[in-house]
DNA sequence: GAATTCATGTAACTTGTTACATGATTTA
DNA sequence: TAAATCATGTAACAAGTTACATGAATTC
C-alpha cells in the first residue's frame, strides 16, 4: 500500500522508469522505507492496471529500451487523498533485530555484547555522517531559494535521522557503561 | 526467520501454547517485533516439523484443550547458534510511514502538518510513560536480586525505548518550531 | 445480554525476498 | 578481461495480514 503511494508521489515530479525509481529510492526514501526492484516493477504494472499510471516505451540506441511511467489525473488524486488522510496510529513499524538479540542476550558472554555495542556505535556514527552531508546539501538549496518548500520538508526527515542516530549512540554508550560495571562487579 | 528464533528463545524458559506466546509477545517483544497469532501457529508447526519443538496436548475441563510446545535439544542448539552469530548490519528495519508522509508533506498545508506533529508528540509521550513503568518493574526485580541477569539485559531494551521516545519528542518539537517560523514568515 | 478471554486453527490474500534470464556499454 | 551499470522483467518462495470458524467461561 505505502509503496504504491510512494511511487505515485515520486512520479508527480517527472516520468521515470522502474530502474530510475529504484535509484532515486536508494538515495532518499530508503532511509525510512525499503523496496526491491522486482517489487517496484510489480507495483508499477498494478498501478497501470488501476489507471493511476500510463507507460510509454522510449527507443534508445545501443541500450535496452526505456519504459517510462507517467502519472494520470486519477493517480494524482489518489496520492493527494492518501497524503491528506493520516491514519490513527503512525510511527515506525518497529522491527529491530538488534533489540531482539539484546532481549535474549543474558545467555551471551557480556564481553561479546560490549563488542556488538561498539560495532553498533560505529555503524550509527557512519549513518550520522551521511545524514549530515545530506542536511548540508539541503541547507544550501534552502538558502539559495527561500520558497523551496520541498527541500524544507525533506530536511525535516533528515533532521529526524540525526536525532535518531545521536540517540542510539548515547543509548549504546550508556549500555556499555552499565555492562562494564556489571563485569567488574562480578570479578 | 527472526520470529522462529524468538519463539525458540521464549520456549527455553518454559513450555507454552501458541496463545501463551502471543500474550507474552504483546507485553514485551512487541515493542520491537510484531507477529500475528496465525503467523505464530504456522511457525510453531514448522519448527515442530524441523525437530526443534515437540508438542503435547493437555486436556482441560470446560475449556478447549491446550497444545503445549516444548523445546528440544536441537532447538536449544539452533537458538544459541543464532544468538551467537550477529549478522553484519543490524538495526531497525526502518519502515516508518510517518516519515514517508513527511517527505511528501510540502504538498500539504503547514497548519495540518503541525497538527500531525502534535498528535505524534502525544503518542510518544504515552509510549514513554509505558516504558517508564516497565523500567520501574525491572529495576525493583534487579534491586532484589543482584544476580538477575535476565532482567538486567531486558532493561537495556527498555532504556532504548526511553531514549528513542525522548529523541522523537525533541525532534518533533524542533519541527513544529521551524514550521511555525515558516508560517509567520510567509504571512 | 454483550463483550472479552481462552484456545484452536485454516484460507485467501498481500507484501517482500532471492534467484534466474538477457544483453549491450562503460569503467577499472 | 572482469566488473559494474543500464534496463527489462518472471518465478518461486517466505513472511505478514485479515477474515473466517468454533465454542465454553467469565466479566461488565
């Protein structure tokens, strides 16, 4: 469901191929929604059947042909209708294997757990760095053009990434401290 | 995959029915992994076929019979093997419809967006309250029995919930401020 | 008297993942 | 020369959701 509306939302700006959409996905939406190429193709043909999209094959020399998808008026309407109606309870779909493992981690040596937390912090620091770069890019776009609503709103999602990564890092540091205290107490 | 290991992990402590597992799930694991009853039943019969579980039907008067699942030695081994091998990249499975909507929200009136953020903050404050209650319960269990490893490790997952909810709230407040500034600038 | 809890599941469906198949061009 | 990129998809499978079916006991 959500995926189809994402695709419609992206196609409002310009027609794209399934491949284009996946590429765009990877560098934006991917931070809070994932989809495989095969899933995107399936969704696109479903949306075409529903009349929300049209497609046009574009010949290319020396390259495989492009199948460009265009959004229809009905598609635009469906997208905006979805966007306006926020469902009751929103938030993350909360599947986190790290937490599942941590829940059972009393059966693991504490030294191993500290190691996994250190790795987790490194990963999060890396993610934080990526968010900062994206934020800078959006900042300069916003500075150049005050009326750039799109960049302004997208920036809010990036800010969330920054808050999130920082919060995860400070939590993980707290955990390492507590486990370290536990280890030294048990010696 | 993860679900089967969760079920095995829970059945190490004591035999349970599918229904028991779902009940337990709802008040613990559910904060970072979700599963429907029908999915749990399917997974249980799969795990039995694989030899990781045995089942025994227990007669009850005036109630439907209970089908209790017991973990086998092979099941324990499989669970511990999974727990020891942390995969390369872990973290949340990052599906967040709120962020998807926010990404496209430049097409929405800013006043509506502020409304959604306020609702989001309320939801998160509520979640935070739940985590604090659970933390208190675990704290007193840990205080009574210093060697209570299980409660100590489970508490770390609750601490994450607290960090997370606080971080979401402070992010959402930041967003409201920025949007409010944007609204007054455009007047 | 209605709703919830206890307890089992099946069936149909949607969503998401992985592997396979094709084939030219560009980059390392 | 090997790989990655561009570009299309199909097929099989795994995971997750929703609806249906049954029925007693308890609680509001």
